[in-house]
């Protein structure tokens, strides 16, 4: 856990040099987590990896856990930003669904090593629990609003509860992303994106989706 800090509580850096030093510590912490895991994550190891003195660590962070929270928030912020739809994305609902799933898979892949460690430690750390909840709320809230817009436009099943549906389907996408990225399931990105999008579209009854015509014609008796 490192030696006890005796200096005053750290304050946010006000100079360019200070911000660079803090950012270097955050980056070093992330690299240690991704390469060596949480057991190797200590103030001493992070300071050494960032090329600063041990005392400098406590200029910017209260503790090991304080830095961990900064690292996780940095990774989460990158993930959320990377999964946002670009301004020029198509207006076609199904194509937007496809691209949203593709962006999410790529964002998850870059953040997965840290986020899986967060999941493992969140039950004993209220700060990590809060970050996990914020990430989930971002995706569930966004998907629920999107589904509600489709329902209001007559393009999706109006009987579905938007939030519960978003939670269920979002959990599906998250677990497939984990299996694809961390468990090395042997499917390429295009196949995974295609299947996730078709499953999502079928679940909400999206009009104009590729499988809508198949469902409408039914199955012939053998």
C-alpha cells in the first residue's frame, strides 16, 4: 500500500508542468494495471514508471486508491467519448444501430483490461462502484432515449419499457464485447457487429431491419 503520506492534501495542478506530471502518473498507473494487474499497482511503482520521485506522487494524489480512481475515470472518459456517434452519422435507424455497436466494441476493447479490474474490485470500493454506475447509466440512458424516439416514430414495438429493454440489450452487448475482447471468441468484428445489431433490432421490432421480412413471412410446416 506504500508509506504513509505526511504532506498536506494534494490540490489540482495549476501549471502546465504540474498537469503534465499528474497526467504522466495517471498514464503510468494505467500501463501498470494493464500489463501487470492490480497487485503491482503501488505509489512506488507508478512514480518510478512515470520518472518522478516518490514524494511527487503525493503532491497530486492522496493515496493508491485515489490514483486508481483517476485512472479509471480517465479510461471511462475515453471509452464514452470513443463510443459517441459522429455528427455525420446516417439517419437510418438500423445503420445507426450497427455503427453504435461497432463504436462500442472498439471502445470496450481499448478499455477492457482496466474495466474488468474495476468490476472485480468494485464491491469493496464505493468510489469504483460509483464510476461503474455512471458508465452504465450513460449507456442505458442513451439507449432508452433512442428506443423511445423510435417508438414515438412508430418504428419500434411500443409495448416495450425503454429503460428495461435498454438494460437487457445493453447487458447482452457488454457480455459479447467481453467474450470477444477478453475471452478471444473466434469471430471477426463484422460478424459480431452484424449479429448484435440484428438481435437488438429483432428484440425491439425495428421496422426496416434486415430480419423484419423473414419474421413477417413466418415458417412453413415441414
